C-alpha cells in the first residue's frame, strides 16, 4: 500500500466490476463511509490500530481491523507499535498496553465471551480500547466496533460492555453427506466432504467469520436425520479439518449421532443404551472423536421421531438414551442436545401433545451435560405457533430453543419473510410457569430456573448459493438469529435497522421503507398462508405451496385434513377441554386463555378451537369473512411491498435491487396461489360466497389440485 | 465516474477485498495492465470507443468495451459520438461509420459468425475497427480485441480476420432437473429450475458471456439420460427464460429428448417412430417448443444405450428414430444430434465395436438436419483412447465430435489435467479415410466430405462452485474447448499461453513453468492411471480411484477385468485379427498399424493387444517393468508439479495459489493410490517383483480393495 498515486487511479475504475454486489459479503461490507461528515470525523478519531499477540484468534482481530478500517475509512490505517493518540488498541487484559489500564474489575464481570469497548485517555492521549477476558471476546468486540462505523454511530466516548445471555448459540445444518440439504433452499451443502480434509474451501473461513461476527459459537454440520458414517474415522478426519478452520473464530463443531450407529458402524447386535457393549462402543467412539477434535462440542440427537431409531426401540426412555451419550462425552466436557421433536402415529393422541407427554415426566432425570432441544412450537415450525408447552414445564432440565431459519413453511428462499418477529413473539411469550414474567426467554437463558447451561439453536438457511441464503433478505434471518442468541432483549426493529445499514446502505430513504416491509413481512405471510391459527396445510412432503386437501396418507398426522378439521359446520382443531385438551399442558392462566373460545387470541383461534363458519369474530365479521379477508389482505400487502420496492430503484446496487424485485414478483404470484387454493378449498365446506368486493379466483380448485412439483427443492432427490 | 479525486482514493483501498480472487471472473479479468510501458502505449492508442446501434447484442458490445477498456487501461475511456483519432469503432457494415470504409468485399468472406479487426486511417485519423457481417461477429471480435490487451499484444497495425471452422460449437450439460449433475464435480447445476422462469440468476448472464467470449454458440441444458418432464409446458416456460438470456450472446438452447416421451408425457401406448400418432405427437410438441423459443436449436438424443429407450425397442434403427425427430424440427430449421455412444451387453461382441457396427451401415440414410455425435474414442472418455473408428467411416453423414471436459475418468476436479492435448491428439489423428491427411478434424469440420453442417460438443465441467469448475485449472479445459471448436488448428500450447495470461498473469516467470506443467499434465495422468493402453479400471459406478479388480457385475462390459484381461501370461485386450478384430474397423494403413503387435504405438499397446509380462518393449524393458515405470513415474511427475508450483508463491493471488497447492497435494496422494493399487493388483498376475529402485507400496492390496466411497460426487445420490 505504498507509492501508489498511479495505482490509485488505476484501481479506482475497476470498481464497477470489482464491487458487483453478488451478496457474498453479507453484512460484512466495509465499503468506504459515504457520508463525508461522518467519514472525516472517523478519520480524525482513528489514526491507527494496535493488536498485541499473534495467536490465531488475535491474528483474525488484526486482519479484521486492518481491512475493516482501510475499507470503511478509505485510507490506509497503519498498525502502530507505539501508543499514540487516536489509536484503536485491541487485546486481552494480558496485553501490556491494556494491562496498564487496570480494567480487571470490569472485565471479570463480563464472563468468558463478553467484551468491553472503551474510550480512554492515557498520558493525554485519547485511545479506543477493545478488550475482553478472553481472546474470543476481543474478536467479538472488534466486530462490534466495526459495526459502529458501518452504521455511522458516534465513537467519541465509547463505554460498551456486552456479554451473551445464552451460552450455546448454535447453527443446525440439515446437510447430508452427498451435499443435498434437507429443507435447504439456497443451493447445496457448503461442506464438500469429498475434497475434505485436504482441500479447505476458502468459503469455510468466510462462513466462520460471518458467524463470529454475530456471536455464534457452535455449529452442527450434519442432518438430524443422521447418517452413522460421519462417525467413521474416514469422515472424522474431514470433520477435524473443519473444526481446525472454525476454532480460531470461537466456533465448536458438533455432530448428529445416529442412535443405531453401534449396529451400523460397530457391528453390534443392539443399540440398547443399557447394554454395556453399546455403552462401551460409544465411549470408545467418543474417545476417538476427541483425539481428532480436542474441543469437540458434542452430539445433537433426533431419536424415536419420524422413523429415526432411538432408546424406545429397546423399551428405554429418552433420558436413558441421552444419559448414555452424556456419560460418554462428559469426561471431555462434551454435551448432548436431545431433541424433544418426537411424535408417533401409533400414538392416537393429538400430535401437539406428544413431546410434552413424553418429556415432562423425565424432568430431572437427565445428566447435567444434557440439554433438551425444543422447537418454538408444538407442531413443526409453522408460520405461527403458540409457544411450546414444554417451556416452563421442565424446571429441572435446561431447555434449548430450536428456531428454523430455513423457510420450510414460509415460502422457501423466494418469499421475503423477516423471522425476527416470529422469534421475538416466542421469546417474549409468558409461560407463567413461575408466575407472571416467566417468559420463554428466561427459560432458555437459564435465569428462570438457575441453569448454568443454556442454549439456542437455529436450523440454518445457508447453502452454496453465491449469496449464501438465496434470497438477499434471508441473510437477515441468519443475522437476527445470531443477534438474538446473544441478546434476546434486542427488538426485531433494532436488529433490522443495523442489518439494513450494514447490508445495503445508511440512506434513510431506503432504511425506513425497507424496515417497514421487513416488520410487516411475517404477519403478511401468515395471512396468505395460514391465518387465524391454521397450520400444516402445505404441499405434501416438499411443503411447497398450498395443499389443504392432503388426506389418506399412510399416517394421519402427515395430512392437512388432520390439522384443519374442516367440515360443513366449521374449521379448526379443538385442543380445548372439549377436544384433545392440549391446552392443559400450559400453566394457568395461559391454559385458561387458550382454552377459552372467546378469550383465545384470534391468531391462535383455529389452533385451539373448532369454530363455526358463521361465528362472529372480534371484528364483527364472521369466521368465513375474516378468513377470506386475511387471504386476500395478505396477498395485497405483498403487492404493496412490490410497489414500495419499485420506488427504491437507484438507492442500492442494481444487482440486488433486481434480484429482490424478481423475488417479490414470485412471492406475489405464490400469495395469490395460496389465497385462491385455500379460499376455494375451504369454500367447499363453508358453502359461502367470497365476500363482496373480493375478486373471484381465476382458476378452479381442480386446477390447483392438479399442480405437481416433483423436483421442489429441500427434499431428497426423487428417482 | 466524474469529479472523483476523493472517490478514487476512497475506493482504491477497498481493492484488497474487492478483488479477492474467487475465480468467478474466469479468463475475463479486466484488471489494469500491469506493464507500464504497454499500458502507456495502449492509452495513447485508445482514446475512446464508439458502438452504433442499440440491439441487445450491440448493447453487450458497448458494455464489454466500456468495462474492458476502463478496467484494462485503468482510466475512464469515453464513448465518443464523433470519430476522432485513436477511437475503437465497433459495428456491422450497416453502421454508418463502418459503411464508409467499403469493407464489404472482405466481410462477405467471413461467414455469418466471422469478424474483422482492422487498423485503418480515415481523414488522417487512425482508427481501430471491429466489424463483422452480423452483430454476433462484432461481439466475438470485441472479445478478441480485448484479449489482445489482456495478453499485452501490440495493437499498432491490426488486420485480423477470423471465422469459425465448425458451425455448431456446443456445450452438453448432464444436468438433472433436481440440480444434481451426472459426472459433475464442480458443485451442482447452474439451472435453478425451481425459481425459473421468474427468477433470473445473474449467473445465467455471466455463463452466456463467458461462452460468447470463446465462440460457443449452443448449449444443451439437460442430461442425455433424459427426463421427459423438461418437455412439459410447465418446464418449457423455464427453458424459454434461459433462451431469452442466452439469445443476445449468440447462444442457442437445445434439449435432450427422451425417446419414450410420447408415452410418459403424451399418454400414448408406444413411442414407435413409424407410428403416425407418435410422429404427430412429436410434431405438435416441437411446434409448442418453437412457440416458446422461436430459435430453439433442436434435440440431442441418447437412445438404446445403457438402458435408455430408443427405436430399437420397436425393431427400428437409429436412422428411423433420428429422422422422425428431424422431420418434426425441420420446418423450424432445427437439428437433431443423435449419439453414436451405444452398446448393449446382450451383444456378445467387443463393446468397442458396437457403435461402428450399428451406425456404419446407416450412413447416408439420415435426414439432412441430423448429425451423428461420436465420442472421441470407442469406449468412453478414457484418459487416452485411439480415435473412434467411425471418424472417416460415414462420409455421407455429418459426424459431430463429443469431447468430455468434466473429468469423469481423469481425476474429477481435483487433478490438474489440461485436456487440450487430448483433444488435439484426436483432432490431428489421420483416419486415412481418403488417403493420408484425412484427419479427424477434417471429418468433423465437414471439409473432408463437403458437409455444410458441422459440429463439436463438449460435456461441460461447469457447476455452481464459485469458480465454476472446482479446480482453477479446469477452467482451461472449458476455454480450450471453445477455442479449438473455433479453430482446431490452434496448438494446445498457444491456447494455454493466452489462457494463463488472461486468467493469472502476464509474468513470464509464472507463464513458462505453468505452461510446462499443463503441457505435461495429461500424459502424466495417463501414466499413473492407465498407461500403455489400459482402460476403464476405475472405481465401480462413481469411477473414483483405481479398481482394476472389479468383476462379476451384472454386465461384463461394466467390469474392469473385461477391459484389461489380465492373466498369468499377460495383460491387455486383444482387438487384433486374432482377437475381436476391432482394428478392422479402421481404414488402412491404420488398421495394419494398430493390428501389429510390433508396430502398434505403445501408448495403445494394451488397448489392441494382449501382451506377455516379460515381452520386451521398445525401451528394452519388459512390459511389467514399463508398466511399473509408468505408474511410479507418473506419480513422481505430480510431485515435481508440486515443487514447481511452490516456487510460484507470490507471483499470483494468495487465494488461487493456495487452492492449487491443496489440490496438487490431493492429486499426488491419489496418484500414489493409483500406482500402489494397480501395481499390487497386476502383480498378482505377473508374479514379478517391483523393479529395483522403486519403493514398495505402504499398504497391502487388501487395504485398497476395502476402500469405499458411497458419496463420491457425480452420481445420483444413494439412499
């Protein structure tokens, strides 16, 4: 970066291609601050930077500061070996410069991953200090500091302390070893198992860097519908190569454990968790894993659900299975994340009740290093679900949240749906387990029941598409998950604001309308897909598009009619005391609220109640009218998004503007599809006309019934 | 790009990331010329550019010149509306400026796709003119002109005429509708069928641009193992969207036609080509296709091969099937490419003979718009094959060449293998069909037998990996195919030279050693995989790694032992007169040459002859010794590539340097694997010791026999 007046002129004109916005950079775009006032202030305030130490993590800190400052300030910001004025100093308290500042008192409260960003004066020299108890905190603090510049925040007098509220902030990849991704809509798996361990795709580093920038500290790289082969030594070498890449970024690697692995890999006759040879096989296997990966995180397990093997195959319970694995990893400080997503069509009861029925009795019987991973709702990542009744119901067990970032039920990667609002609705929900204020967030961050171990998982929407997530706005769900995992008290709007600034622009003329679109997007999708508590009426198997007519499959709980229960007299699943009584799984007064036809929040009406087509809702309109208004209104709102977006042309790069424009067109087409198919289908039961003023669907119900999508993404290829 | 002294400084420092070399730009890197002398000369010689007209293709010309000149010259090169000195003028002879130059006499000889680049003086003003009879030629000429700058060629006095020697220069994608790619090693399919037609991935444009830059003018977007569904109207809308993107780049779209489509899509009882309802179904389907895609190119068909349906199912021959489709597309000027890659385990004869046996008798019976597409060799894209005996044997039929760019049998996308040498060996081979000089190239360019229709196809190595081809050097095979399709008289070395300059650097310290590596690479891979004419001894089904031991499969011609015929007395497939007599399919004196144990070129020895382990070869060494020397020598040469590459650090970007380094490590490991597995296996027959001075394999034969790769890429996912 020396003697380059010529070079400067030369390079500048390559920008038109060089910066073609393919979305690969995510929110980590360090383009020069385009507000001249802010820029010149920053240039005065930052004259150089200093990072002591050369550990892998501190080297990342140095590179990030070097590239981030050079990019954002648009000048070469030198490393300084002395501490002069206006220097950014980054390091742990062990580094000599920071040691002098006597910050230990403040640092010790930050915990292992927290950080402190402080403007301070040393010998009359004003410095910006980024420090933390551990190196990883310094990296987190560095990303936070650069975010301040990306979002044009004042850095005059910084005094920022931040620590994560949840220990384990983990991505779940439903990636198969052949690189197909179950419920993946952004291409295929990032993990090129064939070329590992010898070929390290540069993208592995970029993936880890993006995660570190939002505080994610763990990743499960294999599908919960697990393949035992990943536990073979041949594959463990590959996993170890990934772990080596992720380590400096503070990211631990986890694997899914197929419960029958002792049979498939070990050649044993059984996988019974009480069988000593089985226990020994797992102990030996775990020991082998740790020789490859000394900081291996542990296992995620889906057992006795949707046909997966598990302890119940041997008449043992989930705790028996989880504890066996927990005992194997305990000596190495590993953990087990045991999923509560279990249901069985042999059990005649309401599917929504099964997880609670099986797990609640086991509370207190799990080992200390086991977390039970519970989906936000009791069915399966529907557009909207009431919070899962297990939250608050297992005080003696650390419960881990499982959110779904990949849009299996919310429009794949073609619908703009900002999920932070969904996450927040669940996190802020009050379980009343220990009286008012017992929010789901307090359950999972461990504060309600004083658990040291706490965790949150997000089923990723990441694939090998150039922009990682397919839809440019799907990046916001990855980002929001990380931010909420770090601090669930942030609002969805705050997170959207910083994401838009970093990902697109600080231009308020873009930020405000886009923030509004994002804020409305989730509710809008619920309206045109599953309003008023409807659920699981998507296309058979691939879940693409509407299919409320699905019935007569080999298991009832994989059909739509099971969930909507539509008939001449009405629609909805009666889970009140007069029905499956699932509401009894909630604490009072929640049970009472959900159980009451009149008080039940209308967004959950058909989730908990079977209501008559002509019953009046709060609006004074009948259920049928409201249903139609939601379907039509949802589609219309998407149309308003299109119009809003069109006005933003020129405010951002052409590439992403056009991409989003095309995707909104698809979303509108599919919203109309949902609207027409559902209204026409439910009309066959209600026998009522589409309310006055709403256009008639252009196609017949039969037209929609005939649509086929054998190659819809996200399911195992059909041959 | 005005008033930006500040901006210049700002942007320049973003280059470090902005230009992170992910390989996406392929050979179309327009970074500023880094040789100051050359740069300042170019800047004097090019002051501006002018493109008349606003057609889609001429708009591409304008953009390419604008971005190319700005990037390469590192200054803003303005569009000029008047013709002043040192202007680049681009357009067809219809454009007023060029019309004045009276170049019609020269242009009319160039053909529909040729171009002319000329330095000329008008009213004392020196101009550079890029012109052509048609707009597409202007685009080709523009890419050629920019290449001159990319490769630092003098442009003082240009007078370049260029026309393609072959009409149809086509890529074959073996892409499935679920985005898996048969024999694909660079990720998955570029075609996101699910999001088409409404979402146009920007990458579709970049793909078409890259192809246009090397003169490729057609693409078959679906697998030859075809799926009839792509012919449904639902999918034709998607295909049409791709065709619309490709059209301005001069690229026609083609589809693979599944012969049984009339049954699967049309609900007919038969697909018999003589059945009138079948003929009518195809006529109607073709008409439908052309309503979607007015310039649809036509069909590629794999019939009665490897289980695919075809006319023989109805006791008709290949001509009956091809002609039926040809009649359907003829009214729209469409063509049919009918593959000669046919074999059948029911036919007891040598597999290598079957294509000739079935097609030779049909010569002259095909419609005028049919080409027979013949693989370079008679088996299946082996590392080295003698040219296919059909070349020269069907004078009354246009034969189309089928090369394989994707490295199914040459190390997937982890081995550095520059295939231009393989292509050239085949193109330059002399069939002697009409006496000496009847090269394969003259057969396929139509000159030998005066065919107007001529074609060449390359099975692509392109996937959705960020760098398109997985291995950075695999890009050279895509590039070389296009260049040879345009002009088969170019040498592999010339093509490597320009590719290296455009893709990496003009630094001779890099070019020369890398050119040497590329030039040796193919022969080297043959040595460590299949020396001396050995063939098809790769891993079962996925073809990954060595497996000469494959036997007892449900068809003999899918086993290794069928091809190498190893026994105590020797090894090799006797195709001489005393064996299968496949040599009789060649014209004299080729048949005599190949048929003679003594005169047969040793690179084809075991292809045509079964030779004794102790027979002496030209070197004076025995066959066994030579075999070992090849395996060991090949592996050693890869090691020398590694050492050579290590010396080039710093001469190119870190990203690609490291990628190639890692890949060469894999290639060396796998070369050793091939060497050990094959030598140990063949030793069980020869009973001879590994020659003195060659190290013993570290593992036992059993070790190699036990290796399993269920998720090797390029085959349909296994469940």
